[in-house]
C-alpha cells in the first residue's frame, strides 16, 4: 500500500494535541449538510481517547482541526476504522485518504490485518477503502436527524 501524502499547509496531530470538544465541533460542521448528527459528546470522546482509542487528526496552518478519524483495535480482535470527518472547506485535498492510510498503517503496526469500517456505500471514499483491503459494513455511528 502506498500512503497518501499530507498536502502542504497541513500537519498531522495525535491524541495529545486534541480535545474532545474540538473533535465534536468538527463532526458537527462536517456533517451539517447531510442532516446528520454525531451522538458522542466531548466528555465521552475524551474518555475513549484516554482509554486507547487511536486518533489521527489534521490541523491547517492556522491551527484549526480540519480532519479526524479513529482506530479501535487489538491483535486478537481486529481493527475497526471509526468515523472520518473533514471540514467542508478542506475537502477534496487528500486529507481523508491520508487519515485512512495512517489508520491502516497503525493497525498493521499493531499486528492487525483484519480491518473493517462502517461506511455509507455512496461515500466517495468507499472504493478507496476497498482498494486498501478494508472490509466495509453498511452502518455508522452517525444517525439521521428527523
């Protein structure tokens, strides 16, 4: 697998450089037009990240969190790619592919080859996930708002 490059003007960040609030805020902004909402709150995310949920984040040159995705995994369990959010003003620049590739690399570094994800099959990244060997399941932690 060839890893996607992070475009100029962006910086990858890890858990130590993220807060639950800014992650939730990014999910709200990134899913606004889709009439969806993210069910987790900042406190839940803080706890999950502290309990070992792996995080890949991306900041723009002005420090704004513009991309994030999670990896949950253990060698005896497999890996699950959780959530992917890209700020609408920063889409179509390769940030999503970078986060996907970084999470897959993290899983392999943990000794995990069985990688799955919940993904809407109409998502433009669905084919990319499949090309990287990720098994996609039609479900999501994001629910439609009535």
